[in-house]
């Protein structure tokens, strides 16, 4: 469904109300075990920033598969994946 928000209030009034709603949601104390209350999309943005900073974690099975596929091509994945533990 699509709504023309201008039929209900001005765009600036809508933006102001949305901002106030967001502030109220973020002001709710998080439950035990969590640092903050998050809105939709926020965990994904945090994960993206972490992966850009630290790389994408690979489990051992996936890493072994990548190395297996790269070996016949003579590709050295160490610079990308780090040295293989022996």
C-alpha cells in the first residue's frame, strides 16, 4: 500500500513526528543482555560496518572449499584469507 502523506500532514510535520517517535523508541531501556534498543536495519548497518572494518568471517569448511577450488588455478588465497593454520 502506498499513501500520500501530504494528505494527512505536511512533510516537515511528518518528519518531525517520525523523529520524535524514533527518539522515544531509542529512549526505552534495553533488556538485560543488550546494549541498546535498535530499529529495523540498524543491526544490519552495524554488521556491515564491522565487516568493512574486520572482514567477513568464514567458517573452516567454507575456507577449505575456497582453498580447494583455488589450488588447481594456482591462486594464493593467503593474502585474502590469511595464512593457513597447520
